[in-house]
């Protein structure tokens, strides 16, 4: 049996090594270890052997099977690697052919808008600041002159984060908390803009999204007046929207500014005649603004007798909508290449 076993193993290993595909290897495996293989026949002979010889031959047979199995595993690993690289090569796509040179990716319209808005204000001497999107109640509400249970908190449909005390942590509902962070970190004079993403439980429609972007502005200096605020807004409107778009301020209420105003611009879709986008008013609200409330200055240790200032917060998505005459803001969420490639 010893000679027969040795030549069976040699033949099996040779067949395994020369298998050139996984299918050929499966056939070599059946031939070497299957029910009709020489090894199976030798196993069957064990039953008729005397006990002493059976033990010895059984051990040899087991060793022979292990050598064949090890060779099978080694060859299978080699063939799998070869098969995988053959498949990758066959499936490889030449992306330069599919996309072509002329349609390279570019900055998203909303990021372009944010950059342009920043540029307008940097050109007017402002610095760019930023703050976190997950905020504490203190920065989002309390330091902005809205103590707990203040009714004005209801102006923002707030998303809360399960962290710390209930309702102590929020997804920021506006960029105004950055005002507080900046005033805590530096003393006046302050001239900053802070663009960023904000979150509200708003139902999306032509002019609203639940996740959108604002750009906050804050100026604190000696002798700043409402006239400076109005002049800044007018200068901004002219440089960002160009001729044909006019702005107006309407009295409004925000707890952190007094007096407060809403800033509106001509609806670019209907040129002021009234349409679905502007709810037939001819105007689109772009942001809120006003003179920084003395309580806000006190909350961060700035003396309102010495310093005064104004703040504003515009919707970046609204700015893009008006400037590019986009009737429904929800298209910003679609990521449709036919829209994005136009800008
Ligand atoms: C505020 O968020 C105030 N923090 C603005 C402010 C800052 C006032 C500083 C005074 C001083 P309001 O909720 O009105 O205000 O939002 C400001 C602008 O964000 C809106 O005029 C609009 O342009 C934009 N906006 C508001 N809600 C949405 C929304 N759901 N989707 C898209 N844009 C929105």
C-alpha cells in the first residue's frame, strides 16, 4: 500500500498544481478526494486489514489526505487572486472617456454663494468667524436675551440633542450664537460675518428647508447707529445682487436686537409683480437685523454705555434662490447634475 499511496499523492498534487482555473481545481479535488478516488479505494481496504496494520496504514492515509488538502488550499488561494485581478481588469472603466474633459466637478452652488457673500463683507473690512452646529441652550437662546420659557423661543422650531439635562443641547436654529462666542473671545471693535449650517423643524416648501444656511453679521464699535446698519444692507444688496434688485427694511421683532427689522429684496422670479415663490407679495424676506440689545452686550461683559452695534442674519439659500431665480428651494437637496452644472 505504501508505494501505491505515494504515487497516488504525487499524481493528485501534480493534477492540483496544473489546474488552471477554479473549475479545473474543483475537478482535481473530486478526482483526488472524492468517493471514486484512489484514496477512497485505499480507505475501503483498511476494513479488511489486521488490527495492527490497519492502525499504521490509517495514519499514513490520513497524512496523505492532509498533504493533498493543503495543496488544494494553496492552489485555490493562488487561483482566486488571479481570478479577482482578471475580473477587476475586465470591469475597469476609463472615467475620462465617460465623463470627458469638459464636465469636471466644481464647487456646489450654495458653497459658491457662501464664498461670494463672504467676499462682499471681507471687502468691507469684516473678518470671517465660525461656531459649532451643536450648541448649548445658553448660546442659542439665553445669552441672546431669551431666558428659559421666554415666549420668543417659539419663533424657532428647535431640534434638541439627547445630551446632558433635557433640552440643554440643541442643533443651532440660527447663526446668532456665533455673535456671543465672538464677543466672549474678543473685545470691541468687532466686525465679523459667520456663515454656517442651521437646523429647524420647518416643513420644506418653495422658500424653506429644514437644514439650511445663514450668514450672521456683527458690528460693535463706538457710536454705531441704525443708519450704519441700513447703509451696510444697501451696500450689500447692490454689490451682491446688482441693479434691478432693491431692498427694504420693515419693522420686526427679535429679542436680541432693538429696534429690529426684516430685510427684504425684490423677488427676482416675478420682478416684483407677485408669484408663487414670493407668495404674491413681490418681495422675498432675506434676513433679520437690528441694533444689538443692551442685555446681549451685558451678558458678555461689554458696557452698552460705551459700545453699540448692529447684527444681521441672512439666509444663504435664499440669497442663491433670488440671485439665480430658482423658483423652488427644494432643488438644492436633489443634487441633480442638470441643475448643478449650470452654475
Ligand atoms: C433669525 O434666524 C435671526 N437669527 C436673524 C437675526 C440675526 C436677526 C441678527 C437680528 C439680528 P429668521 O428666523 O427670520 O431670523 O431667519 C433669518 C433668515 O433665514 C430668513 O429671513 C430666511 O432668509 C432664512 N430662513 C429662515 N428659515 C428658513 C428655512 N426654513 N429655510 C431656508 N431659509 C430660511
